[in-house]
C-alpha cells in the first residue's frame, strides 16, 4: 500500500505527463488545468492541488525541459569518444533537436514566466553553463561566452527557419547541420590564428 505522499507524487507525475502531451498536441493554448486533469484521469480539483495555475504548470514543464537538456549536455561534455568540435556540434544539435521534436516546449523554455522566473532562469543557467564548458574546449575560456552566444543565436535561427520551412536544401544548398559544422570550424580556426 502506498503512502499519501507516494500517491501525491504519482499524481503530480501523471499531471505533468498529461500536460506535456497537451502542450505537444496544441501548444500552450491547448493546456488547461481542467484538460490536464481529464487527460491524467484524476479529479477536476487535483491539478489545483499541485499547481497554482496554468502558468505555474507551464513553467514547471519548461524547467523540466531545461533539466533534461542539461543532462544531455553533461553526457555530451563527458563523452570521451568525441573530439571537442564533435562535442560542440552535438551540444548545439541537442538544442535544435528539442526545437524539432517538441517545438512548443522549446518556445516555452525560452519564455520567462511573469511570476517566480528564478527557477526557470536557474535551470536554463545550468544548461548554459554545461554548454559553455563545451564551447570553451574549442575556442578557449576567454572567447567561450561570445562564441556560445553566436552558436546559440545561430541554432535558434536554424530551428526557426526549419520549423517554418524556410531552411531547406533545395533552396539554400545546405542543411542546418552543415551550417553549424561550418560555423564551428570557423570558430575553431579563429582561435588557432
């Protein structure tokens, strides 16, 4: 027999899973506490016991998204079988993969909530710190932040162009991966000069 705390934790996980599905299916407008409760198969009031409101629920989803991304970046950073440039490409692609596979979550991760933004900002900072450690391996610590910003801006632009159908090989003669590979090579070369 499970305890009340175990039951509440299981309900919380079910609510987050249901909210994630609704977000993926219909974006933030598709997520309501009532719909989350129905999808999770719990009472109408259950979501309100776990989340103050929709914004709190969405902020939790975004924070968890950053947490998963941090875990992936740490895995990439610690991969011994990759060169620094390969690690950096994989790290940038980790961001783009979220944008490709879960575009609504990706957009939410880059939207600061109006209330209590510190938790989301902290989660994003952890991912960014892991990313910057990978960047520093290629360009050096002194240029890591500037190069990291260039890479993140490029990744964000590539993700947006891909999602709108504006970045395709037929039109540009290249892909997002090819663009990133070229950019990383240029950055690596610029530090060797």
